DNA sequence: CCAAGTTGTCTATGATACTAGACAACTTGA
DNA sequence: TCAAGTTGTCTAGTATCATAGACAACTTGG
């Protein structure tokens, strides 16, 4: 691996090495507590200078993924949150099941007008008044995802304030008399985090995110809320059951 | 956006701009045929030199995402493949439904021994003989994903040759008398493409990929094959139905 | 204690990324 | 035809990336 190989890829070499090591951890080639190969050995496998490897490891160490011990070696630290995608998906339940403490945080709430896309998703007319809620979800102080949620301002007046108080979408819906709801079709893709989300998720620029678009319906199939969520890919793994 | 902001993120500035524009297209802010803002305007919104924007646009143009017209502007070109995740998921059907021509290609087949992980997934003992098939799937000549598939070498002797001939996992299983099969639990996450897959998928280094791990079972629930697939995130969108 | 192997830190050098400014070539609409 | 706005192409200067080598500081096992 040389500068010529990566020419015009737009990612620094040390970043490729860091991604490679991180993937090794994600794939289970290295498990929490394992000792990584020595810097020299890593340098040889990636055909890269040892300094480049050091920079990669430093980046991983700063993110808490590995920990270097002078004279001894570099060791693996972290894990991923298993996130089942079911028709009944509640963030707090999922995080709780993993033995971690769920948190919600309101970033911003504002009024908005429905684009054609949003109107179709929510069964409203284009231009209909909406409440837009920008929120963040954490597990044990680690940011997991940020999501933008839209609700009809007519069906859910003052939804922003209710969310600010309850910090839970489930409780917000309960407040308006919705006892239960189901997730409709979910669209998943991946992308690269933008500067705004990177700051919110405490993620380095250029990290991958899982992008999820979904609409929740009540039991009669009437659309309630539609969401656009961005998950830190390095901290979560979706499970689809059949 | 300055070099200081991106310091130690490991992604080139032009790459962030390119990703931002591409995401604008993915999110529907720009649709195929739309004219992008002028280079100067983009440079201002990202607070970046015009040359940096030009490099970003050049990268997008090379990938066929946009097309520049001198004296006029830069225009949007492409779309994504909708990929439903059901218990009965067949690549050829999905691509066909999108009006495109599905293709399969064998990259490599070899013998392998089951790791503890693979053995558990396939209901075998660790060290059991496996056939490992590295394959690639395309839609209209565009690479969509590469996957590594493992099967028991005892249940499916010579599976590599059969796949080479049929280039279809469904037909391979039929050859061994498996008439129907179902997908079990599927794990989805995102990552950054490595050098090998980047070459196979014709993807630039540092691009995001969707990583899917799944095991297929026969109708009695007996595990047949387990797969590790990597999808070019920029070309596909998963649909989860509830 | 010693030797081998590990991570930490320094200096130096060439290649690349980004910025900056200027101007050419072309398209569009008035 | 003309002016404004667009993309294309030069030249330069500065900061960062990656390589290279040497040595210090520390851990581990014999």
C-alpha cells in the first residue's frame, strides 16, 4: 500500500489502516481483551511505515477502541450494540436489554412545512404544517443515533414541548392518546457522516453511518410519525428477523 | 471548513464536499437531471476553495454521479437499487423487478475449516470441512455486492464447481436437492470498504459499505449456508418490511 | 539480571492537499 | 452582439501526509 495506490481516494493512509483494524474487531478476528499484532507486523501486513500504523492506533485509542501499553502491546477495548428491527421497536427496551442505560436528548424542535415526500409518507397534503424534532439517543452516555422526526402539527399540537419533557417518542404518543403503534416499511442505507452529525455523535469526519428512514403507524395503519435516523455504524449492528 | 477542522479526521477536504453533494442526491435534495449550484456557490457553502470543489465534482463525475457541462453547469445523473430483505430473498428477482439484468460471477472457491463462529452458525463442529465461495453480484454490469459463502463440504461436495457452472446459489442448492430455503436472522452494519473489495466493487477507497451476515435454513430449520456480504452503499438501499 | 520484543519520541525529506489569484473557453439570456 | 455567469486550466505558496532511520523507555520471559 503506497501513496500512489490510494491516490485520489481522498482518505489518508493511516485512516485505511485504522479502518482495517477496526473491521477486524467488528468481524470478530479480534475480541475485547485481545492483543493486536505488534506495530511492525501491522506495518508489514498493510505495507506501510510504522509511523503510519502508530497514527492509526492513536486514532483508535482516542476513540476508546484500543488501548496501548508501552513495552507490552496494544489491546482491544470495545463492543457493538445489537439493535433488532421489529415492528415494535423501542430504543429504551433495546438498550436496557443490553444492560445499558438509555437516554434521550432534544436537540431542537421547530415548525416546518411538509415537502411532497413527507406529505406522501404521512398521508397529508404538501405544505401541511409539521413539527420537526431533532433528537439524539444515547446508551450509557455514548451517542448511538440522531434522528429527525416529523409529525403533523394539527394532530400533535405542541409536540416539541411534550418531547422536551418526556424525552421519549413512545411517551409523546401516549400523551396524545396513542396507546400502541407499529413500524411500517423501513429503508436502510449507509453513508458518510456530515460535519453536524459528526459533532453530535462524537464521531470523526469520514466515519460510516447507517441511515434509516421509517414511518410509524397506529394499529389502523394510519401514519403517525416519520423519521430519518443516522446511527454511528461503529457502535451498532441491526438485526433483521424473519 | 478548514484544514484545522478536518485535522486528524483522515479524510481529504474534497472528499467531504463530494460526500455532502452525494448525500444531497441520496436524500432527494437533488434529483436526476437537476442542475447543481455553481462551483463558487458550493465553495461558499462548504467554506472551501473552488479548486477543492472542482476536485470533488471531478470525483463524482468519474463515478458517473454527475456530469459537468462547460459554460452551463453540473448536472445529476444516477439512482439506487431498492433491495427488500425478506425471508425469501433472491438477488435475481430483486434486480429483475428493478428492470435491470442480474449477473453472478465466481471470484474464487476453496476449501476451508470451520472456525468456532462458523461452526455454531452452521450447526457443525469447529474445524469441520467447509467450501468457501467468494462471489460477486451485478446489475447491468454495475457491481452491487461481493459475498463470502460457506457450506458444509460434506453436505455439498464440489459446491464450488456447481456454483461456477450455475452462478446462482438457488440453483446450487437445487442441484443438491434443496427445493426451498429461508433466510434466518440477518445482521446488518456499515463499514468502510477495504482495498480488495474496493477493486472488486469498482469503489473508491473510503466509501461506505453495508455489511450483511446471514444464514439460510431449509424448511425444517436446518442451516444450509452462511454468508458475509458487502454491498456498495451508494448503489443500494435495503427495505425491511414489518 | 539480561535479551528480545514492545511502545514512545525525536529529526529529516519528498509527495500531496489545499488555498489563492488570474485568465481562457463556453453558454445563456437580454 | 454583449454582458453575466458558468466550467476549464494555468502558476505559486503553505501545511499536512507518509516515509525513513535512530534511539529511549518499558515489559516479559528465561
